[in-house]
C-alpha cells in the first residue's frame, strides 16, 4: 500500500508540475560580510554577533586552532576556500559529505560542527575535542581505512535523472510566486560507478506561477522550477522537470498499475458540472517523490563507490 501511494504521488506530481529553466546563475555574495555569513552558516548553522575581527578569530580558532597572518579579506577568503573550494584539495563540506555517506549512506543538511559531533558519536561513541580540521581528518581516516578520500573528477551528462523527495509541501492555496520549495535527493545517483548526487543532499526550487482553483471545475495549477540541486562535492547543479523526468514518472506509475487510480483521484476530466462547482486544489505532502533531470553537462568531484 505504501509503495502504491508513492507511485500515485509520482503520477500526480508529474501531472501537476511544470518547471521553468533558470535564466541566470545563482548569485553569490562575494563581499567580506557575505562570505563571513556563508562561513558561519556552514560552520555553525547560524551567524555570529560582534565585530568582524572577533567573528573571524573564533572561526579560525574553532577550525584551525590558529590565526594566519594577513589582511581581514585574505583571512576570510582562506576560511571560505577551506569550507567550499575543491580546487587544490577537498573542501571541508566535501570531506564531510564523503564521510557521512560512507558511514550512513546519505548526507544531511546540518552544520559542520553538528555533523562532526554526530559522526563522532556514531563512530567513536561521543563528540571529541580539538579543532574541527583535525576531527574531520580523524573521521576520514576511520571512515576510509586510513586512505585519502577517493575524489575523482566526473562529468554529469545532460538529462541525468535525479529522484527527489519534497521537503516543502505543495499546497496551492498557500503558495505565491517567488516562494522557495525545498527538496532532497531521494536516491544516490552514480555515473560509471562514481557517486555524484548523494541521498539526502538538498535542493531548492522556486514557485513561478500559481493559479487558484476556480468555479466551472477549473483545477488549480502550480509551476515550479526545481532549479538547484547539490552534488556530493557541495557544488550546485542546474536541474529542471523536463520531458525525460515526466516520462520516467509515467513509466514507473504505469508499471505499478497506478494510472487508473491516479485518474480517479484527479476526478472527471473535461466535465463541467456547474458554475458553482470549484476545481480541485493541489495538495502534495512533504516526502512525495518525483524525478527531475540535469539541464547541462556539469563537471563535479565524485566519490568512487567502491571505496564505501
């Protein structure tokens, strides 16, 4: 019954949702304050209060155990790169994603501090002391048997399917244009044996259009762009609900015999029973699973699954 309901939800989602392609890339706040906020959110899950110097000192102490020389800008850039940049070495986010996936077979959206404590509790029985850098390194050694985290550069082809689960429920009566819709990757996505999207990774979409249910039996309509899905290395991949994803949902529903049930739930199609009969609202609960697809070829650092 549970499987049947999920399949029916897939069918409903495929019929209700139409995505739009994001025109411009996600803007990044490259100001000193913007980067500092991003670092604090990544490290603690919230921003700190106080002067920039005090906040920077705390971040450096907690992660590095020292205060590198240089200007305020260079020190903040250094912290930002440590957390998010994979150019010269795996970022802290990437390392934790890999460790968490190796241990629990999914990733979470928690802060570096919280995730480190959770992993230490699972692996070693409780949170440990020391800098976050050393603690993450120790967790990596334990998770991967003392070897380097197996990151490899991998290309995600255009139209790669990604199964997702809604975090934000979709209720047409409560939505307005511009609202953010959150979701998570529902299943690992592998490319030639390399993990590129991990179960639990976050994604965000935007409500682009809402038409409320009206009389004459006209149903509500919602258009959502499932625009940004996070890869295993923490980078953002542009995604959307295209024809391939819709066809996949229909195929899964038909294979489970859910087509007829789905049509019944939608009600009579093309039949107007009276001017004072309202159409149906859209009410899709959190946890509903559906498919989206990648918009273009994208290169990321993936994790060789054989090392799990």
